[in-house]
């Protein structure tokens, strides 16, 4: 464990989006259909698919809408707390269950709601590209990689991106920590190596032309950056082993028994993630590991913990 922590401290870890970014399985398919402009299918998935714990009334309401497309009838069956579904159903009652009505219904939701679906799908694509980049080329810069021209850009743009040449790689000026990958939700520039080919293959596999990802076509203002660093580096990373008696008075994690549920994960979405994390109950003679660290915005504490525990890539 100490070696794994030292490795993360010295070299960082692949800057995957954490599992809480994706939510339940249907959200990914909603995001894909949003990018395809297939609003009817996106609405059908939200209103008809049951892929999470739900009560009997909700299941009946979804089954009813699936067979009748009666928005008003489904609204009467759903609990008032289902705000998202009620907003969609109200719009469908006005405009009908058709392509135009479903588009109106989807964009009747708050911007953060429908952006969440699109971000979920594009973030999963980024994770796949990051895994492919490391598998194909390892943890050294290679020809065609993308880097920022200035180390800490105030804004991300095509003009501030440089594609590495053979001379750049030979010079040793750049390290793997400088490499960035384009976010598949907004692709102004692709790498000049096999990562670009892989990106296009992944998009083709789901029937999504790269042009349909461009935010200027959708007139979206997706909040994620255009480019994301391949590696993340924790700051102020420290750890110590605690006895059961010490751990009882500290917020700590038992690294051998940690369950990475998507709650209280400390992911750095809106700011630095810091501090220690609660533990699962363990035997009294079992030691616990206390971790403390800080991450930049949009990096995930759950991913760092999985790297230390050598869990599977996301």
C-alpha cells in the first residue's frame, strides 16, 4: 500500500472521470440520443425505462406511458416529488409525443439537468480514450500528443494547443503531465496519432458522427473544459496507519474494506477535494489507513483511491 501511495504521489494517476459522473445506466443512453438529436428516444428512456430502485406506482406509471404515451395519465400516477418527469409530461401534454414535442419537453428541463446527461456520455468516451492512450503509448509523450502552449492557460482554445512533433519529443521539454486529451463533447482539435483514430472508431460504433458533438451545432454551452489533462497530481498527500483505538476518534478509511459507493466520495467537482474519508466497520485488531490530500477541480477522489487499491480502470 505504501508503494502504491508513493507512486501516486510521485507520478500522479490517470485523470478518469469518477463513477458518480455517470449515475445510472440509462443516463448514458439519454446523453447519446441527445447528441444524435433523437429526442423521442431520449424521452422514452427517461419515462419508460426502470433501471433503478422504484416504487410500485412509479413502475406502473412507466408501464402505462410505454403502452399509451398518455402524458397526462402518467402525470396523475406519479408522485409530485418526481419534478423532472412532471416537467417533461407537462410539455408533452401541450405539444404531443412527437419529435417536436419531445424536443420542447427536454429543453423545458433546467439546463443543468439535460447537460448532465450529455456530460455523462461524453465523459465516458474521454475515459475510454485515456485508457487507450496509456495502453498504446505508455506514460511518455509521443508524436501527435496535444499540450498547452502556455503551462497554465486562463482559457482553453485551439490557438493555445500545440501538437507535439518528433523534435519536441526528442528535446525532453515536455512530460506526460503536459499531455491533454480533447473532451469528446467538444472536439476542436484531435491528437495527431492513433488516439484520433480510436476516437472516431468509438463514435462510429455508436452511430455518432464527430460533427454532431460540436457544441456550436447544438448551441450548447457545456461546462466541461475543451481539453482535460491526462494525469492528475494530488497535492499535500499524506497518510498514516492507525490502530483501532486511534481510528475510533478519527474519520478514516479501511483501505482493505472500502466500498466505493457514489456517496460522500469527496470528488473535486466544484473545488479542491481535501480531507479524510469515513470507514466501514472492521475487526477491532485491524489497522486503518488515514489519507489526506487535495485535488484540482474536476479530478476525482474516488479515482485516486481506486488507483491506490489497484481496482480496475473505469
